[in-house]
């Protein structure tokens, strides 16, 4: 029996965020919801898709709607780690070094076309994401709270890309694709107001303190022992099946639970149900699963859907 909403007083601002975002990102309600789920679960999001389908617009819309300080970092092949993290510069007057913070010191970061940068620069970004801090000249500087990275990457078969290795892909809680809009949504895009003009007029629908409180509330969403059995069954199936190159790690299991809790909270529920796990599983597992039949071009989303069908709900 489905749980009745119990926390509408907390999720109403989130519903306002979703409603405003859907006015700009047409025909993509699930992707908007998954992006918010990732943010609430205190993870980071990777969007892999063709140029021009709205990846950058989605990040800008979320930043404006949530009232977060936003920085866009356009990754290029000649970018250095210091271009992201910042650098200490010698001040002749004082005789000391002064740290000049890089664009990573913002609440929401758009790492645009992250796979166009060299592996060294990619690693600098991902280490900052993992540690939630930057160390320079022996001094550790914490990153803002909340801190959310949306990284975009073009398909790896395009010229001039440096694919993220599996160990770095695992740093992202979720990976999603936007895809082409349906006919009705595309008609609205073609005949409506320029998206940039709409984004400029967006107003925050939530205070930063409210967002932080919701992130804390996600941790309190209840997961029953039966649901933990379901998650463990999913993990075990990937490890024992000959279908996959590698099974899902314990970190993937924790990511799945965190995302399912956030998805439940978006529905106003204080407990996870199996449908929550199934809803977020493709986003959590798509970049962590590879088919043994084609390790170079595995469709992780398809593999995740097969996984849902293969593992029965306890």
C-alpha cells in the first residue's frame, strides 16, 4: 500500500522549483526531478548527451530557481588545475602569497564538456568534489555549502575528448541523458520566447537554508529491512551475473539508497518504497555497469532496466 504524503510542508518549495524549471526545460520532467534528487542526496550529476539539447540550460535554471551562487567552467584541452581551483600569487607590497580563489568556490558549478580537458585537470575537479575542499600552499579551504557539480560531457566518439575513467565516473552519484524533445515540446521551443530571456527572469523559489534542511531530512527517510534486502539483491545480481564486466560496488549501493531517499522525499514520503529504488536505479547504475559483450559502447541505462526486470522485489 503506498505511503500517504507526510511532509508536504517541507516539499512545497521543491514543487515550486520543479514547476518553474518545467516552464523552461520543456518535456523533461523526469530529468529535472532526477537532477533535484541528486542535489538533495548531496551527490554530483553527470549529463552525457549531444550538444544543443539543453544541458547548460538545465544547470542555469536550477541555479536561478534555487537561488544558488553559480559558476560555469568551460573545459578545454589547455586548461590547467589552477584555472579551476585557484592559485597563490606573490604580493610584492606585503611580501606574502595571496590565494586567488578559482571558480570552484561557488555553490553550483557547471563543468561544461568536462571530457575535453586532460586527465590531470579532470582529476583536480573530481578531487575537489570528493573532498569538499581545496588545499593550496599547505592551507585547506572548504568549499561552499551546499556544493553541487553538474558536469556535462559529449559522446566519447567525438573528436578531442578524453573519456573519464571508471574510477572517476564513480565519483558522480548519477548520470542522466536529456535526449531530443518530443514533438510538442520542440514546437514550444521553436515558437516560444528565447530560453535565455526566460532564464534571466527566473526568481528563487527556495532559501539556501531550506535546501540544506531538506538535504539533512533526506538522511532521515526510513528504509525498511526488506528494502535493504532488495538493494543487496540488486548488488549481488550484478556481481554474480556473467552479463556485466564488474558488479556494483558498496559505494554504488550507498548511492542507490541516498538517491531513493531523496526521490521519496520529493514525493512527500518519509519512507522508501521499491518504486523509488527502481526510479533512480538507471541514473545511479548507468555509468557503473558495462556489458561483457561490448565494453566500449555499453548502454548503461538499458543494462539498468534489464537489472530491474531480473531482480524480484522481496
